[in-house]
C-alpha cells in the first residue's frame, strides 16, 4: 500500500533540534531541488496499486536512500548509519526534521530494485 500523495515541503521548514538552518548551497539540498520528485512519485506509486498491506516507504525515502548509497559507494549498513547522522541526508530522503524516527534498516537498499524505479 502506498501512502497518501507526495507533498513537497519548504526547505526553510526543515527543523534542526539544536537550532540553525541547513545551508542551501549544500550538495544534497541542491540535488533535492534538481530531482522532479512529483514525477518520480507518479512512476514509483504505480508499483504499489493495492490499497491493502503494509505501507511502503515514500518515493524520497526508498529511491532516495538508494541514490545516497550509490553516490557515496556505501554498504546498506553504512547508508543507514550516514542517514541517521547527517541532517542533509535526512532532508534529502524527505524527513521533516533532523533526528526524526527513521524507518530504514540495514537491508533496505538491497530490497529496492533500481530496474523497477522507471517502470
């Protein structure tokens, strides 16, 4: 089951628990802006037509974590560790605040099939 429609949130609304703001010039912020997430959303959601079953990760979380893994050359375990520690990566995968509950686990990326992302 795919959750409700994707909603892009404003960069300025990302909450850092210790104060401050994300740098708009950061490479992950720029990459977030360069990806047409609403187009990816429509393609990705078609892979989950059923209204029943466990909810799947959003388009930004699942393929986004795969992008992080591949771009940085990380293992599944290291990808999860990096996302947990880095607010820019948390923003990239669509979390609204740093330190938010992270529904990723070490085997996440191996279960995402990059060949299905554009189907």
